[in-house]
């Protein structure tokens, strides 16, 4: 099987799991603009339909739950070859570790690891040498928040998963993107009316004095797909936040 070339994504098959909004949607949009054949998979059918309408008729949208094997398998059934995958699914969870619902909250973020592994098991056999996965880690690995302990464990786990699988399943490539605070719809639900003030407070402390956009993080993810010598890497897009 022919090895993928560096740089060009034209006519390559790219799957974005969790591609209905935020960073995942931005990845789908940039990959589509680069000439790739893009499939977006997400649980929420309504958001998925809206995303597909915005991206255009050449983007394939499939309803699927990445941590339910049968659901993800059905969403991928039409694809015989997959060149690159970005797994954007996953969210921040907040709970005190001694709270009554702590185990439940951890179960939610632990699905990020289980879902990523299920995606690898289903997709890796369809990939050519040099094909790649990009998992989603995050600033929480290096700068954990006390009540987001589960998220910190999950992001650290998938970053280590990328390193381990880059050796175990070579020459397939595995990397992780580690965004800092990024302006995405996820924060609308988590922060509500306080979003603007929280974002301003974070921005004034980090070296670049601003938060990343979803499009900027997406550009970094496409870089990991394009450059065939990058594997086992965690690429930080956090404005230098982990350094302070």
C-alpha cells in the first residue's frame, strides 16, 4: 500500500469524531478547504445536520457515539480507507473528588480514553502506512484545576496513549493536540454569563494575552496530519499558559 506523502491532504479521507462544533468543526472545515474528503461523526443529530449544511454537500455527516462500539462502527461502515482521524469528542467536567457524584463525573471523562481506543481498533486496519490519529489532550495535563481532576487524568491519558501507540502500531502515526483555553461553544454551557469575564481574566495572564480560536487549533491539527515525520508528539496551542 502506498505511503502517504507529506503536506498535501487533497483527496485524502479524513474523519473527525466530534465534528459538529468547536475545534472538530474547524478541523473539518479546513480539511475540506484543503481538498480532503471529510466525514464528520457526532452524537447530536441536530447539531450535526447544521454543521453539514454549513460545510457543504461534499462533507459526509454520520450520527455516531464514539464510545459505543456498535454506533461508531455503523458510522464508519461506508469507509474502506481512512487516511487521518481527529478525535475531538470529550468535554471538561467539574466535581470535587469527594463529592457524591465524583465517580459519575470521572466516568464521563474516562470515556475519552475508551472511545479513542475503540476508534483505533476500528480504523487502524483501514489506514495506509503514514496514516495518523490526532487525539485531544489539553492544558489540564500540565496545569490541572482542582475540581477538574477527572479531565486532567483523561487528557494526560490520551497524550500518553499517542506516545505508546506511535511505537506499538508504527508506521501508523499517533499524536495529540493540547489546547489551552480556546473560545468554543463548550464554554458557553459551562460558564454561561460569566464566560466573557473568565476569558478576559485568563487572557491577561498568559504570554500572548489572548485565547486561541478553534481555527488556530485546527491549523495545528492539520499540521500533525500533513507532516509524515511527526509521531508520538503532543503539540501545545495554549499561548504559553503552561509556562507560567
